[in-house]
C-alpha cells in the first residue's frame, strides 16, 4: 500500500529532527539486550535510550561532586 503524500511529508519532517546512531553488539550480547528490553516491556530503542539517559545523569551527578 503506497504512503500518502501527507504521511511522507510528515515522516520526512520528523526524520529531519532525528539523529542516527548505530550499534553493533556481538549477537549474544544483542540477544541479551533485546530480552532485557522485552522483560522491561519496552521497545529496544526505548530501553537503550533510557539506559543512556540514566548513565548520563549518573555521570553528571558524579562530575558535580
């Protein structure tokens, strides 16, 4: 089913705001991360972004000390 012109424009507008970061873990580690995300009830992207945000907050807190 083709995407409507409006939907394509909205997708393009959204994608302009996004960065693209690729990670390539060893397959076993990737499976572990996917399983952890599923167990947490999160998407893989959401799980990874939350983990990054928590680490960044922890690092910032330690830098303030």
